[in-house]
C-alpha cells in the first residue's frame, strides 16, 4: 500500500502499485526533456534503468502502474520519480516533491 496525499482535500488516498516495464517511445515527454539523462543512466548502468539486452533499438524503463490498470502511473529515472503522462516530477533525489510517496515507490 502507498499513501498519496490529495492537495485539494485533507484526506489520504491509498492505492497499490506494481512494478512494470515501459517503452521509452511511449513517453513523449521523455524524448523531449530527459533523453540525455536516460543515455547517461544507460552508460553508467544506473540501478533505476534496467539492463537493455533487447534485439531491437528501444529503451525500456521501470514504471509503476496502479493495481487495476495496465497503464503506467509513475516512471523511474536516475534523477527521481516522474508522472508517466506528463513528465512532472513527483519526487527527485534532492528531496523535492512528495518524499513520502517516493520513499514507498523508489527502488
């Protein structure tokens, strides 16, 4: 279980997430804003980027999907955790964002 705080209300929502793999080409914001970071992470074998032993040229990344959907909710990059749809930062390594959520989700 992961606690996510709703900014509009004072209640706490709970959801389950599972670790999945996503294709980098499915994330438009990734190619626009973070492709260099992914390339550096691949070269340094960063723990948040899976080993890329694929027979085709595609970048595969770790992501989290909510329990009842096949679509990713969050994507893990070396700099932190990002929303899969928009690329907005959820929490980064400096502690900005929502550290409570990142503590539960990041590897």
